[in-house]
């Protein structure tokens, strides 16, 4: 399967440093039926420095509420909060498309300390 070309314009390294991407552990997951597109509400623990943050993630095709708790994920933690229907999303949980274009979460391949920054 080919994907549309969504390449962003070139940036300098200092632009990359402005994006704060951290690892956190999902501590709660529940359906989000009020969302326009199917989504799951997540509570993610990013460790002592950042604490627990909330996220709405459109991951229902490849991930289920029942299996997410305990999963480590990567998220952008320095965007301003965003209102999604009745829910305030505080971080952007990151994913990539699978062969069908459905979101797969980005996660470390083994456990790492919560709050660790991507570099």
C-alpha cells in the first residue's frame, strides 16, 4: 500500500528541539463514544516531573481498551491542551499508519523509565 506524500518542509535542528516528546505508561483507558471519529480516552503517567496527562487517541482499529493499560507510549507533551468534544486532551499520543492506514501506537520495544525524552 502506498501512502499520500505528507512531507513537511525542511526544518533546522533547533525546531526539532522545540518538540517535547516523552514516554509514558497508560494507566487508564476507556471508550470515547462522544468523539466524532472512534477514539479512546487515555490517562498516561509520565513520571514525577510531568505527572498524569490525558489524551484522546484515534486508535480503535488496532488497539482495545482492555489491552492498553500498562502499555508505554510516546507523546508530544508541550502542545497546549485541546478540547475534543466534552474531553480536554493534554498531550498528543503518537502513532504511525499500518498497511491499511490505521493508527499503530509508537512505543519502546522494552520498558523504559516514565518521562524519558525522545532524542
